C-alpha cells in the first residue's frame, strides 16, 4: 500500500526514470533484452538495495514491493520498442533524473537516520542511495562510473541534499518542508549544472 501514497508514487517515478537511463545504456552497448532488463533494474534499485543492506533493513524494499520490480520493467518495454523516440526526449528524461536524484538522496538519508546512523554516515548512505545504481550500471556496462569524474555535478548535489537533511535532523527540525526543500535544492543544483555546464575541478596541473 505504500506505493499508493504520495511519497511512494514519487519514489516509483524516480525508479522509472533511473530505469530508463539504465535501459538506454544497454541499448548503447548493443545488449539484448536480458541486458536491457538487468541494467534497468540495477540502475533503478541498486542504490536502495545497498542502503537497506548496510542498515540491516532486510529484505530490502525492492524485494517486498511489487511496484519496485514492475516499474523498471515498464521502463524496459518503453525503451526496448521505442528507444529512438526516448532518446530524442533525453533532455526531459535528464530533467526527471535530476528530480529522482534529489528525492533519493533525501529519502536515503532519512532512512539511515531512522535506523540510528550518525549524521555523517547518514549523509554517505544518502549519496549511495542516489548514485549507487548508476555506479553499478556503469561498471556492468564496462565503463568508468560517471560519479568518479563528476563533471556535470551529480554526486555533489546529492551530497548537498543529504547534508541539509542530516543538519536539520541534528537541529531537531523535521517535516515535509525540510524534506522537500533539501530535495529541491539538490534538484536545482543538478539542473543548473546541466544548463550552465558547471563542472567540478580537477587536481592542479591536470588538463581538462
């Protein structure tokens, strides 16, 4: 029933968008239907599974919710049959991907705090929730994970959103306003980075 609540529906929206990015990565690598499904599922659910395993929330939510499994499969069907059209909509997909990033970094941090982790460790787990699936996707498709060269600000917005949530929790500030504000902040930073080409710096002397 959680899937039918507003947080649950937002969660499924983020899962769907992340699954689309995984399925498109499989298409670019010329993988078959099995590869499309595997990359879509691992991109959408990998970060949350890692988070749940770390905090001992077993079985992970991905294995207790039918919606968590079926939503990536719907993304697979969409990409498998209409990937040229989906690719043309990539700017819109990236927009929703940024929204998923903001949502997941916040929900991951909150869940870690609820399980008694310190604010610092909760931030780390919030970032893992947001970017873990993408890391697994890149590794499984034979690429260097994009988060290791965060050239258009992906991990950094997730970290900022997670820090806001953890800091608010330490100050005993709770509620939907804080949660939404942190998610919007991470989302806005990611969108601005895509729009204006903001990049994280390289070590001194390393050319761009």
